[in-house]
C-alpha cells in the first residue's frame, strides 16, 4: 500500500481537491458566521443631535416580525436581530404604516436605529458606543481547583469566585 | 432444570439493568412526581444525552472499552461554544459554527488520544480517564490564560475582570434550546424536540451503516481479536485510531447538543463528568465493556435519568433531605460503573474457567478413547 508510487499528476490533483475542500469548509464557516451573527438594535425615538429631525410623539415598531414595541417621544428600547438584512415596520399614531429595509455592519454588536431619521428617509443606522462601565466583581481566580482530587468531590467555593459546579446532567 | 439455568443466566446477564429498574420503580412513588412530569423529563433528557452516549459505541466495537477519553471531544465542543458566544452568534447557526470550529480541534484530540491508547493496549479505559485529566489542564491553560491575552476575545461580557480568561459560567442564551425548539411536536401532554431526535436518529443510521462498511467490519474484527485481525491484514492501530477519532468528534457534537439544551455552561467543569454519565448510562442500559448496541443507549439514558429525576424527591420524602438524592446520583453513577466492571470481570473469569474445564473434559475424553 505504502510502497506504491503515485503519479505526480494524481498527487497534484489530490492536493488541489483537498485545498478546495478546505476552502469550502472555511467558506461554510464564514457563511454560518454571517447568517448567525447577532446584533442588538437600540430603537431610538429621540430628536437628532443637530435638531434636524424631531422625535415622533408615539409609535409602534416591529423588527423582523417580532412583537411590536411601543415608544413615546424620547424613549428607547432594544431588539435582538440575527443576520445582516432586516425589515422594520413602524406604525405611527395616526395609523400610518411605514416599512423599511436596512442592513447592519457585520462587525458591530450594538447599533442605534434612529426611527425619526428612518421615517425621514435619512441614514438611520449608527454604531452605538456604550459607556465603559466597570465589569461586576466576579470570579477573580478560577479553574478547576479539584482537578487532582476526586472528580466527584463537590466544588465547594473556599474563596469567593471559586469554580462553578457543573450543570446537573 | 434447563429453564432454571436459562433464568439464572438471564438474571446474571441483566443484573445491572434489573437492579436499576427495581430501584427506579421503587423510587417513583415516594418522589411524589407525576408520570407526565417524569415522561416529559425523560423525553428532554433523551434529546440532551443520547448523542453523547451513542459516541461510546464505536470504541466498544473496536474492543477499546468505554471511551473515557470522550471528555477531550467535550472540551473541544466547549471551545467552539465559547467562540460562538464571543462572536454573538445566535440560533442554529451558532451551534453549527461551534461544531465547525471545534471539529479540527476534536480531530486532533481524537488522533492524540488514539495514538496514546494504542500505546496502552489492554488498559484503554484508565488511560483515557487519566488522559482526560491531562488535557483538562491544557484546556484550562488555553481558556484561563490564553483567551483574551493571546487569542483575541471580543466580548467583554465573557472575559474575567482582570482582562483575560473566560468567566466561570457562560450564558448560552443565544443558542439556548434552539435545536430543541426549532421543530417541536406536541403529543398529548408531551412536547417532543423532533429536530434533536432527527439528529440522533441520523447518527443511529450512520452507526448501523458504518458497521456494514469495510472499516466497520475491520473494527469488529479488531474488537473480537486484535492478533487474528492483524494476521488477517487489518491495520489494527489505524482502525483503533479511527474509532477513537470518530468517537471524539461525536462527543464534540454531543456536548454542543447537551449544552444548548442546558442553556448555560460551567466553563471549567462542564466536561468533567461528561464521560462518567455517558458511561454510566450505557452500562445501565445493559451494555458491557465488550458489547453494546443502540438499544442499550436509549434504555440506559431513560433508566438513569428517570432515577436522576426522582431521586431528589424520593430522598426528601424518605430521609427529609433533598441533598441525599443529589448524593445518590453520584453514588448511583459510580456504583453502576463499578458493578458493571466487577460483573464483567467475574463473567470473564467464569467463562475462562468454563472453557478450561471443557478443554480438560475434552482432553480426558480424548485420552480415554
């Protein structure tokens, strides 16, 4: 089996096929990443910073067919979305329904969707930069402290932040 | 006489499963739980655990015993899930991403495990168990020190406050029960996670098909007798490595299915008892170190988990302490493994003695003639 010498052409073809399969594999990962990427949309019903667009007194907004959210002027709410292309349906107080489609940048996790700007036909999606809030003090030292004792030993946290117990089967 | 002998043989061969059945039936009433609740829990746990337990089958066919090294695959699956949470990937796409990313890691882990187990022929189980401890250290080093420092981590929510290392518990809200809830079917009071069951059924079909292939037949030949298989031209070491690689990859996917059902992940501990409970389940189902079938998997998962569901309630009622039931789980898990191994050793010895006696008898008869 190992003694057989392969034709260089076969070798090259085999290498190319393997490279092709690797590319397909990476491509599938990229595809799944693009379709599965989650974003948090901050639905904003406030006056724009430059004052050119005013907040709407009362509206109801639904993103990608999710349950509608009611927003009064000056209010914000959030919706979780998956993928890049989205459809937003805004119902204004007088019953007027507006549907718009928009895309979100792949790399950003949190985006702000200004509904007044959306209704005014202006670019409405901007990257939302949250305030840098200190993370809660939790689990400073971790890891499996009982790794060299019995695996059945209960993981009693001797100090705050000791490892969590495994989930019950 | 022969009826008595066959009854005795049946009892001996099914001692574990019968013992378990009796304990489970006795514990149901004091637990105070309704049969509908127990049934729903059993359905949920069948979906959650069956894939992991099925991952044990191929190494048993290959004569490598119970693959305690499946923990390596579980760790690879968790690594994939950490990345999915890090990039905020949701739904089934998140699960597929986790599986695809962890696949190369689990292939490598399976290969390493296979090579090590080939060096320890005859002592695969204990070697796999210890190997899992060793790789656990590597996993902790990667997740605790490299992630966030060497491996970039985007999500601040999963990083420890010191700036590197992943938090003890990860919230898997983005992928929580997405596989189970994608195609639910309500049958009377029960909700069946059809898609999860379809994935498990596909694996069963794969295993049945695989057994009929050349490689599957080679595996069974190796499991039956390594030396005979070697003489027949079967590449024994390679076949054993492939069995372990497939088992490790299946364990990776199984752990992802398990954790998506749980909805959260104890980053440093979730894999600790993966192999332990999977092994306990398959043994409860009537399998042994040398022989296991697909029905053993499902019977075992049902029985073990029914007992897990009812034991806290039964413990509370009988001893006034729910924790007794929790300890009972551990006791039952280890107890079943120990009992099965002892019974297996006892049966092997009896079989050897019987063969020896047969040979002596045969020799005496032959000599007499």
